[in-house]
């Protein structure tokens, strides 16, 4: 199941960012720069070309991993995916880390808060999906539900890809300066 979930996400992410579909590579660059919690605004960061190259690797490897995972599921080798019982201290630590991440992402200047405020219905649904999938991932990992945990991970990743796509080209996305490339009428 992990191979299927990873293959789907890697393939979608890789092709969307590598081809810069609807400005996804530019948006991913801005979001990754904004998501660094203690980063310096003037610190050198990797360029968009690096992200597109890295996404190209995901775009090539993702379908292979997806095909192998689907063959494992089809042959019955991946039917029961369970996790060993998680110690209580690990579940509490995991919940604390997830809580800090959610607090940081939803604070007034957080990435998810900005996406929510700048978004329409689809973007807000994607933000809610990312948040809900993180909470569900923590719960299912703590309870040992491996298949449901992978489903939560995949759902959160796909909601994140919807956020990465942003608005239509030519419309400001709310996370950076508006595009000034269009000619004056």
C-alpha cells in the first residue's frame, strides 16, 4: 500500500512541478521558502530550476513504484498492512509534534492561514483536507491502522497538490506579488 500511495503522489507531484503546470514550480518555490520556520529572509535558497529537476526525478520514478505497488496489491502480497503497537510515549510525542506543526501553519502569518484567507472554495477545501489528513494520520498511526494511515497520507498529499496548483494563470494567488507580465490593454 505504501508503494501505491507513494507512487501516486510522486507521479502527480513530479509531473506537475517538472512541467511547471499552471506555475506550480514557481508557487512551490515560494511556499517552500515561506514554510521555513526559523529561516532568514535573505538566506540563499535553491532556485526554481533545482525544484523542477528534482521533480523530474520523482516524475520518472513515481510510475515505476506505482506499478510495482499495484502488482503487489493485485497478487495479494500487500493485503494486510498493519503496524506494530505504538508505545504511548511515542503517540503523545507524535501528537505534540503534529500540534506544533498545525499551530505554526495556522498562526496569523502561517502558510495554511494565508492560503485559507486568500482562497476560494476549492483552495479552502484543500487547506481543510491537509489539516484533517494530518490529524487523521496522527490518529491512525497511533492506533496502528497502516492502510488508513497511508490513505490519510495520500489524501493530504493530493490536497497539498491542489494548493500547489493555485489559481488560474493571470490571477494573483495570494501568496506573492501579482503577476505584471500581462501587456497593458
